[in-house]
């Protein structure tokens, strides 16, 4: 079994097509098929089911897919560790962060790391939490800051803080009022939210469904800037953390209104792949992140640390 075979198998599973996988891997389709068949011969089981609808992993293939991702991640970590043993070799770390948090944390984090860990180069990936969850699971990130991270065998997760959510409106909107709005009254509000997999949307839907309500999502958008633009034009409202719209609120283009009965909170988790002992740089960055988040909790009342 070679790492290239694992890469081929994973790509086929991700794309659901040997033809598409061969194109992205820049190899001939017959050669890719040979790689897959070699794996199946070696392990004595069928890993993929090929039919008119595409290519999907069998039950054994799903088990193998999980282990293949883990093995590739460990190999990547080993290569990096060996490179870092070479004097002067920079340490490269990839951090995933959600758009709302990136606007208030990313710059402070990079400044802090430049001063305290100059030999570490951090690449910041900004995506919605459910996308970051998939990237961590696929072994594409060293660290992730994800809201409402679900339990997952592929990574460890540590809750760091809670953040309150508000109704966000345009200035002068009928919902631009001082008094708080009750959760049940949100059922009458047209909203913009990300797609159904988004963790914030699932949180809101779960809370409203528990009260026998459903949100009116008239603008499903997977882009924070686009969502804020829709809200600013008065086309819909949003349910977002105040930190995500702080610049627009200061400029007077957006307003926030408290949600009560009940209030809505989301929890931020620091997650790391389960690939053995993490590199020292990952531990160091995690420590810096925790320190900065502690400062945010002290500075902004919309954040509070998780007890314990």
C-alpha cells in the first residue's frame, strides 16, 4: 500500500466518480482504476461500488476511507516534523477560522505570532464552520476554530467561549427597535441565512422548531459579505453575532437587536486532528489563541468564557 493509492481512493470517494478523480489527479482513468484494484486485492475486499449513478464506497470502503485519511495525515505530519528538524526550516501551520471570528481575531493573532513565534508561518483559511469541519476531517487543517462543533472521531474538541446572537437589521427597518424581540416573534421576520448544513442555521432552526416555529429563510446565502449586503438593503434580516457586524454598526448601516425568551448562544470550539502528538508549533498557537480569546471575553460583553 502506497500513499498515492490512498490519495486516489480518497479523491474517488470525494468526487463520486473515477473519471472526475482522474482528471483532478492528472492521471489516466485506467491507471487510477489499477490503483484502486491494487488496494482491493491487497485487503481482499471490495472498496468501491461502481454503478450507473457513479462510484460510492462500500461498507468496507467507508471504514477504509476513515483510516486512509488518518494515515495520510500522519504521513504529512511526519514529513513536516522531519523538515522542521533541519535547522532554519520554517514551520508551516494551517488554521481554519469562521468569517465572523476572523474579522476580530485573525489580525491580532498573526501580530502576536509574529512577535512570539517568528519561525512559524500560519496560513489562515476562512470558511463557514461546517466547511471547516469537513476540512479538519479530511486532514487539510492543523487547527480549527469552529462554532458548535459536533462530536467527531477524527478530531479532539475543546470548548473555549460562548457568543450571543442578535437580530441584525438595516437602519430604519420596521424591526429596527430598541426593545428586545422574542424568539417566537422571529417567525414573522424574513431572514437571510447560509445553507442547511451551516451550524448557526441548524441552531436557530432547532430552537424555533422546539417552540413549534419555523424561520422564514427567504435569502439562503453562503457568504457573510453577501448576507450583510442583503440586510443593509432592507431585503431581509439576519441572526448573527454582534462581532460579525461591528464595523457596519459603527458606520450606521446595520443595527442589532437583542433576542430574548430565550436568548440564543453558540459555542466556539478549538479542534485538532487526532494524529498523535501535535507539533510544538500547534500547541504554541493554541495557547496564543486561548489567551486572545480570554482578552475578547473581557473586552466584549457578547462573549463569555465556557466554565471549567
